[in-house]
């Protein structure tokens, strides 16, 4: 692949300086091209220049890395990412924005813009996106895969969840998401935000909520706060899971009844597997004994790594 030329010694010439994506710039641009924002697609543009820099800087991108961006928008972040990474794969579902981004990125030879939905379904990435990422990684031996994006609220959960289900997930992710989701992504057992997503991420990644963002740093302003979150994959912990699909389903099934005592939920799941309620009770008693669970424990009290062990014991006993 041909890479875009880079300035020397960290300097950027005026002709190649990143676009200053401000509210005034976006308003003028959209009037010129007759673009009307589609609120249903979560089109809230980050217009605080310092935060755009923070998003890029927090990712720690190197010239060997491949970056996946979901939600190209006008290409302002894509342009920044292209200056730091070996290759950027960016995806935009809105054809009107994709056209604007192509104009902005026309001189960025190390950017692949995929027009279309990043998801081919609730639990599957679009083949075109995966193919573009795979091609970029093949051309960047030894490089990491980073997810760096101002994620549209409507796809944030499936994007993160599905990437972590892939055989080759991201090595790190730095994303803006709705604050509530950011708190779930980084929640620990026993906290009010802890849920199935917390376990799915927590069993594979080290997580950090980098910064809470008020609505004023976006245009148009969303009705809620946002957050920048960083996730770092921990391969050794991920490897302990074994069957990722089974673990994901197990955690999701249990958290469908998060407020109920875990014992009853597990007995119900085991009975569905074995067809024998008495055998299901014995299986659950064995799991409780092995893990030292108290009788009144609930799913929200169990740490991700303990969930991994519980899944293995349950699968071995109940099939």
C-alpha cells in the first residue's frame, strides 16, 4: 500500500494542517452542500479541538498501526488519524457524509473509506469492513489494530461487542460513547452500572474512563453527557475464556435475570440443558461449592474472571 507523505520532525505545514472542525465550520459547510443532519443516525460532531486531539493522543498510535474508525463524518478525525497510523479504515453509513469525507481525504493515500453500515446484522460486522481491515493488517506486519472513533450512540454497543468476539479483535480502543455506556464498559462487580457488557469487556480488557464530556463539546448538542473510554486487550485473560461465543451467551442469559438470586437462574439454565431439574440442582450445588459462593449471591456481585470459571464449570457439567 502507498502511504501518505508525512511532515518531518513532527511539523505540519499550513497546506496540510488538519481541518479545524468547529461548529461554525460545520454550519457553513452543510449550508454550502445542502446537508441536513439525520438525528436518527446519531450525527453529533465533536467540535472541541482539544478533545479531538485528546482522542487521538490517548490512542498512542504508532506508524506501524492500523486504525479502524466507525463514523467517518466529515473526515476530520480520519484526517488526523491518517497522519499517525500506517493505515486507516473508516466506515460511514450516510452517503452524503461519505462524499464530503472523500473530498477531505483525497490526498490521504493511507485511508480506506468504506461506505455503508458497519454492521451486517446485530451480531455481525459488515464483510466489506472486515475485508478492508484484514487487508490493512496484512500490509502492516507487527502492527496493532486500534479502534479510534467518535462512535454514534446507536451502534456503540454492537461495535464493541462484535469486535471483541472476532478471532482478531482490537488491541486497544479509544472511543467516545454515551456516558452511561462508558460507565457500563468500565464498571466493576457490585457497582450500579455493572451488566453483561461490563463482564464481556472486563473478562478481556483493562478499561479506563478517560474523560467525561458535556453536551456542549458536540454539535448538534446531544441531550446527555458522553465519555472517552480506553480499552486495552489483555490476551492472556482472553485466552482463558476458551469458547467466546458460549461465554457471551452464558453471561447474557444470566444477566437477563440480574436482580434474581443466581442459584435459581443457574438451576433454570441447567434444567434447560439436561432436561432434569434434580440433576440441574446438583450441578449448581457443585458450582457453588467449587467457587465458594454464598447462597444469596447475584450476577451483579460476580467479577468477570469468576464468570469465566463459572462458565467453564457449567459447560463441563451441563453440556
